[in-house]
C-alpha cells in the first residue's frame, strides 16, 4: 500500500512558534512597523528570552539523557519535550519582559 501521509500539527505549530520567536513577533509586520516595535529594549528582551530557552533545552536534553525516567522515551517524544519546554520558556519570558516594560505606560 501507499505510505500514509499524516500532518503532525504539533510540528507545524512548533515551526510557526519558532518563526514568531525568531522575528520577535513581527513575522507579518512590514519593515516600518518592525522598526517601530523592535527597539533596543525589545531586542534585549528577545535575546534574554532566546538565551533562557536555549538553557532550558540543554537542561532538558541532559535530564532526558541521564534521567532513568526518560529511558523509554522515543526520539520523537524527546524532541517534543525539549522543543515544547524551550519554546514555552522563551515565549513566556519575552512576553513577561515586554509586559513589565510597558505596564507603566
């Protein structure tokens, strides 16, 4: 039979969220709007968020490697845990820093 083609919507969502993170949320914004929105403080927040997500990814990967609880995980399951965890931390860190910076205005 023909190979079954199935869309993995988690992976599609993860790619979309990575694109949002890579552009600082300005994926669909024009150049002039991005210039207004992505000021020096916003770029610093994005850098902090990406660094935090990186360290979460490294920590989760090492925890899954050394932790006996994860011995039965497949590669797909490990990728799911690492990508989801690091994306959540990155996006929430960026959103929290931006919210705090603009809360008084």
